[in-house]
C-alpha cells in the first residue's frame, strides 16, 4: 500500500474522487433514465458502491497514517494506537451504516436503533477528524525536523479536511517526505 506515498496528486485524485463520482454519475443516469426505475436496485447498489469507494478513502488514510508515522523520529512520533482503532472503527461503522441505510430504504423501521446509529456516527466522525489530525501532525513533525522550521499542523489539517482541494497541496509534501526518507 506504499504506492499511495509515491503517487502523484492527480493519481490519488483520479482514484479516490474522479473515478467514484464519475462511475456513480453514470450509474445513476442509467438507473434514473431507464423506463422502469427500480428504487430497490438504486437504494441497494448505490450504497454498496459508496462503501467500496469509501474503503479506498480509508485505505489511503490508513496508509498515510501508518507509513508516515514510521518515518517520524521515534522520540517525536505520536502514538498510533488511537489512530489505528479509529480507522478500524470507521471502517466497521461504514459497513453497518450502509446496511442500515439499505434496510431503511426498503421500508424497515428500526425504532430505538436510530439513536444508536447517531451516536456511532458521531464517534466515526470524531475518529475521522482525529485521523486527519494524526496524519497532519506526522507530516508537519517530519517536515519540521528536516527543514528546521517550526510550523503548526493546522493548515495541513484543513487541507486534508477539504480533501478534493487539499490533495493537490498535501500529496506533493507526502511524496517529498517519502522520497527524502528513501534517499537517507
């Protein structure tokens, strides 16, 4: 999975943004423009596609978090246990949420399960934000050691958060970090 560390911005953008949205747009167009719109198919296929593409996004996060953490000097390295738990939790939650969505779309009523899903959703959001923080912190910590600068990880955090735009600024830094480490 280290290929995410060497891929250019446009390659990651193509895999994680353009390909999923393009494929979903084509599929939605085909499903909606057909003479017999089958909502059951639409509300089953689309969440499953979303799940597959979210798996790519989480895989990218996992690779960045675990591999960049290994590149940071051990004395400055943040503990990765919460990050790893958070990514795993978010991945499991995504599967549960998509199953919940598909069941809800087919008319199943869940009653008291809905508040539990809401709480799990809030926890997954927290862990995704923590993952962004963790990746940003690792990247900036490495850059500070190499460049001798002392900049904050806040800007990197927001670039990672606003992913489709931020990828063009963050991925070249990740490439440079990985290349620097490979050359030493």
